[in-house]
């Protein structure tokens, strides 16, 4: 049950992230004057994602599914 919930959340975050990215690029285009410059400015926040993953998501390698997601 956790696997399907995680898959749904992943798709929801992907859709929201895509919409937010397009919106931010549109706002930055008005300031930067070109799409290339706006997208380049957006790359500044790229290193934040690995930090979030490293500190807030648990490591599940080499663990049994029953140990990390027991059914209740």
C-alpha cells in the first residue's frame, strides 16, 4: 500500500513542480529578457534537491520491504 501511495505522491509532486517551474520561468523572463537567461537563473536552485534527499529521505537499500513498510 505504501508503494502505490508513494507513486501517486511522486506524480503529484512532478505535476506541481512542472507547473511551478513554468510559472517561475515566465516571471524570470520578464526580468531577464530572454528564456535562456531565465532558465540559467533557475539552475541556481538545482543543488538544493540532493541536500533535501540526503537529509530528509531514509535509506532503504538492502532492507526487506516488510521491515521498512509493515502493513498495519
